[in-house]
């Protein structure tokens, strides 16, 4: 009877992991990499993946990160090497340096270094051994730090990868620590023990060894309930994302209409800006910075130039439009533009682009484009001048920007079109009179789109 219960428990754990892999679409073409620390969670995960490899046909490898923070770290690496050799699983090892003065502490610094190393593995999915108790600890840790709804969603079992890296799988996320230990003992597995995991000076360890047990003494199913709450928070976060996407569409897309934004409540405006920041791959700004940007958006006029630093991104407003841009964005580089085609042409310019459309009677005369070398987009330069009308004198770049109400922080990013070595057009300002298209003649109309839509 005992053997039957053991077999049933093992099938249950295998089925749990298999279900997550199947949800992620893992098949014979998938490349999985197990993040192997040598601890019991990752050792059991690797054992389970080896069991499932023949059933699902995926390619399996492992990766171990040597932080160098513990005197036993070398022995842990050697253990992982031996374990993977015994299972015929290829292993990559990484030695990393951990920043000692990280603002969020040594734990966070080690985590950043570990994930930065793992992101370099050539695979489709990184697979982690996080389990239900880890989920409960993560949610409590984030709540104690004042996280929002999205942060309270904690970890996901399946996170699809971005263009720059593999996805992440946590197939044990619905499994308790006790079930993992049972599997390890029944399979006679060995693992390493990291003594730093019991050091309660680290916040997560204190939650694991003191706070969560105290909660569970009053609420025995606390870990399960807390992990379930994380699922509810994730669902709420998904609904907020849907609302933000709908608000963005109604307000204009990536570049938002100032007037439309002001019709949103503070909560929806904050949600929209946070969502846009995440879509740009930026970390969330502080609540204080975000609400200061919202205050200035509401108190300044629609045409008043505005740029509020939110950290990695800045909230910008100009001529009735609002957008987010990188605070320390690199200046655009010069590039040649082929305008020989009658169809619209676009050229990347910084975070945006310049679009050239064929028109009649406006823009730049197409006859002026026949030159060698061809037209070029360049950044502003010293001594830049432009004549907007034949009956007006050339104006300096500074005066042109002042007259067009272009704020100083935008001026270095204005595209300048040179034709035959002369300035023909400046984005946001206009066409030089010497290149202006005569009435009824074929022309090319440049349009600067500052933010990629």
C-alpha cells in the first residue's frame, strides 16, 4: 500500500510539472535550461525535467551561477557538475561579481547578478525551482515594501520571453516545500545546504524562518492562501493592463492627447503612465515622481512645454501631446535617405522616425533632390540657419526654436535634412524657402514623428 501511495505522489508531482510545460507549449523543438543552484528545490526540478525529457522530447541543459559569497561556493559548483554528468545533462557555470553596495542589499545584488548571467544562456526557456512557499514569501516581502497590485501578483508559472531573452518557467509554483522534500527523499537524491539561507539578517530569510511560521501557527494553510491571493492580484493586474490599453487607444496611442488625458481620473492616469513605462521596458518610477508629473500635466496649459524626470523615463508634454521618452536617450546619428521612390519613405531618427510622403505643391521640391551626395538627415550643428520665406532673412537655429516654442530639451533631437550640403528642412520648424515646392509641382513632405508608434 505504501508503494502505491509513493507512486501516486510521484505521478502527481510529475503531472504538475508536465501541465506547466504543456501550458507553455514545450515540445521537441524547445530548449530548456534548468537554473541549478545545488539546493533541494533545483535538484528535484532537474530530476523531474530529466524524467519528462523522454516524454516531451525537449532539449535540456542546466546552468549554475557561482557568486563567490560563501566559502563553500566552489564545492556547490563541483556538486552541480557531478550531478549533471550523472544525468547526461550539459551544464554551463558562471562566475559573477556581486555589487556589495546595492541600494536594495546583498540579496538583491546577488539576484541581479544571477539573472544577468542566466539571460546569456542560449535557450528558449529558463526553468526555476520556485515553489508555493517561495511564492508566499515573495508576496509578503513585497507587501511589506508597499508594492502595488502588479507587484503583489508575485511570480508567474509561465512568463513568455522578450525579444532580448528567454522565457521563464516555474513548474513547481503550485507545489509546497514539503512535497519537494518528500520527492527528494524517495528518490534518494543528494543536495547542498546553503547556510546563509538561515541567516535572519536577510529579510527573506527572516520571513521564511520567523514571520511565516508565526502566521502559520495561527492560520495553518497560510502559505496556500497567500499564494492563492497572488493569483487574484495577477488577475486584477491583468484587468488594469486592459484598462490602460483601452485608455491609451482613446487618448491617441503612444503619443497621448493632453486634453484627453485630463479627462481621466488620477487613478486611471497613473495606471496608464505606469503601463506605458512597462511597455517601454522601464522600471516603475516612485509614486511621488509620478504624481508630481500628473500634477504638472493638470496645472500647465496644453501648449506649455513640460518634461518631468521619472527616473529612467521622463514624462514630456508639448503642443497638446504627451509621451514618455528615455531620460538619457542617445542623440540620433546622421544617415542617408533615398527619396527617389514616389512611395512614402521613413527613416529611423532616435526613438522616432522621419516620414517622407510624395505630395503636390508643398514640402520640398522633388526637382531639388537630384544631387550627389544624396539627401542626409543630420543632428543640429553650430551655425545652423534657415530661411522660412524668401522675403525674410535667415534665422539662427536658436531663434527658430524660440519662435516655434520648441523647448531646449527637444532641440538636440530635431532632425535636419541636408541636400547638397545645404539645410533644406528642420523637423518641427519647416522647409527652407530655397527648397520650397512651387504650386502644382511634385514635392516631398517630411514629417518628424518623435515617438515610434
